[in-house]
C-alpha cells in the first residue's frame, strides 16, 4: 500500500494491482480510500451518507473507460458512481472487481476496519455498464 504522503490528494491510502486477464491482456486496477479530513472528500461522504468512499480506476483495458469511478460504502452496500457518464467497465474486469475490492479492503483494514467485511456484488448483465 502506498504511504499516505504519496497518495493522491484527498486519500488516506492508494493501492494498484497488476492483473493478467484470461484474454492475455495485463491491466491495472487502482483503488483509493478517501480521507474524511479532506474538505472535498468530507462533502462527498456527507452527500452520499457514506461511512467510507474512494476511487476506482481501470487502466490499460480497451473495454473500459479510463476515468475515476467513485465508490462509497453505506450501511451494508457498496455503490459505484461515475464522475461524468455511465460506468464503462469491460466484462472481464467487471467479473474481477468483487475480488479486488475485497483485497483492497483487507489491505486498508488498519485504516478502515469496517470495510474488511464489505463485499461488492455486481449483477450479471450482457451490457458493459455497472448499474
């Protein structure tokens, strides 16, 4: 995990995972844990009534749009929210997200122990959009 002094602005933690897809492509999944002391993150956290939030970025996947996707944890759900448009994440990557969210949440459990038990479940859809 990246030390907080080297994290993106507004983050307590930042982690990147290099992932080899079944198709043979190599991608990067990047996750951040928002810092509740950061003014912008605090506003987003309050707006969504979230206990925790952060960003997900998928890099190097031609089937995914490379833009930050806000994730936030409310009670027992984990929600993904695009910044600009519909979330475009390729099928192969979408299938891996629950596992890598679990890995990230385990990696940041010292900072956010409540996330260690949160699981992302995504609907099985033909479309490449997460709803």
